[in-house]
């Protein structure tokens, strides 16, 4: 299921891509409910992300769970992914990212890091970021989509960056590596606002519905009793 990307100069060589999908958060600003299980069109967000990654031809996917793992696991069992549980998810997203990077087993040219709380990201969006990585400026190793100059997700980086992150201190993740190596970061400027849309709070859910006309709903088991 790898990617063969076409550009103006013809076919590029095949790019092997691994992905880490982060879904370990507590959802503390959502009343302690897992954002990954919010449903858009009746489909949980984490399944929408996995469908998008599959459609983009990603070769290997690691899903990192933490809080609410017992609720989220049944939603991903039908996908050919590796599940990793962060036993200390309160240590932050960096700890989950590092566990995911360690769990990738294949030989990859690039690694994509995706978030489970981005409702609108689709296969075309992921393919576009991978394509931008393939065509990145010489000497760069990380591609970050930007909308109106503001960074979005998912991001893609080289296998060398993956190795450097894992060889570094436990506090070093992609964001810290980028801050320490700004010359190695390439920005993929786009007007595609889906890269910037995520949901962290109940207000975000309401704003999402106002701005997109689409409703995000909790599964019945997570709706508080009246």
C-alpha cells in the first residue's frame, strides 16, 4: 500500500511511509471523555483517521493509546495496525510519540505523525503532505503544513529524524527537534484549513458545527445521563 507520487517531472521513486497516530489523551477538557471517539457522520474520529491513512497508502501504522484505551481499542481492531499503550500518558504527548516511533518495525523513508482529534483530515490531505515531503527543499528533513502562516498537522519527517529523536533525551519529541533544528524544517503553505481544525474543548465542538455545518456527536455510551 505504499505511495507512488506523481509530479511535474514524472513518477517519483516509491516512498515508504510509517505513521504514528496519537490517541492517548485524557480528554480532560471534554469532561474526561476520549476525543478519538467523537463521531462525525456516525464514524468515530479515530476510525476516520485510520481510513484516511489507509487511503493515502501509508505502509505501517502504530496507534498509541493511554487514557480510555479499553474504550478505544475495539474501534481499531479491524485495522491492520500495531497498538501500543502508554502506561504513563500524563507524561505528555512526547512520551506517546516516542513509544510510537519505537514501535515502528518497517524500514521507512519517512514517518507521519497524525492526531486522532482532527475531524476533517482525509486521504488526499495526507497524500499532499507526503508529496510535499518528497519535494521538500534540499537540506530539510521535516515538513509542516501551514495555513495563514500557522502550523498544522499531520507532520512528516525523515527516518533520520526519527532515529535522532529516539537517540535523544526522553523529553525530546518532534516539536523539540524542530525547535532545535529550524534550518531543517520545510513549511508546506496551503489554504487547506483542514490541517488546522482540531477539537480540544466542548466550545471547539460547537464552533466546528457553526463553521462547517457538520455535527460532532458522542456515542450513546458516553452521553451523560440527563
